[in-house]
C-alpha cells in the first residue's frame, strides 16, 4: 500500500508539473505553437510522451488546464449566489458572472499564466 501511495503522489506531481509548464508555454507562445513534446521536455520529463500518457491529446491538456481553473471559479460563484438577495438587480447577477473569474485570477499572483494563455489562444 505504501508503494501505491508513493506512486500516486509521483503521478500527481508529474501531472501538476506538466499543467504548470503547459500553462506557461501556452501563455508565452500560444497553444498552437507548442507541441506536447515541448511541454514534456520543459516539464523535465525524460519521456517525451509524458503529456500523452497523462492527458491524451493537446486538446485534452487544454481542457485539463481550463478545468483546473474552472473549479475554484465555480466555488466563488456558488458563494456569491448564496449571498445574493432575492430582489437583486441585473447588475448583481452580472457581477456573479464576472467577479468570480477576476477574484480567481487575482488570487493566482503575478504572472498569471492562465490569463495570458487565454488571451493568446
């Protein structure tokens, strides 16, 4: 069991390293200019097919990055919706759509590769 836990931790760390690296490379160069092989190499993976092994296609990798950020954004939105009054106006409802993304991006610090990669895509 201890061996499985250690392997699971290594797999999780590898996935996070790949996600972090892909996010940065996509922000710097654009999604279409970066190959899975480049992501694997830049993430320090000896196996150039590590991205494919952990995520599948580049599209799947991009989806994983988006999911990684969508979950905390949705949590902020749920909190805001729970706090909104029943007689809220349109402005309040629009704020529930926009502010969660802004709060999440602000929490990431600088540089925020996710915001930069979304802009370049």
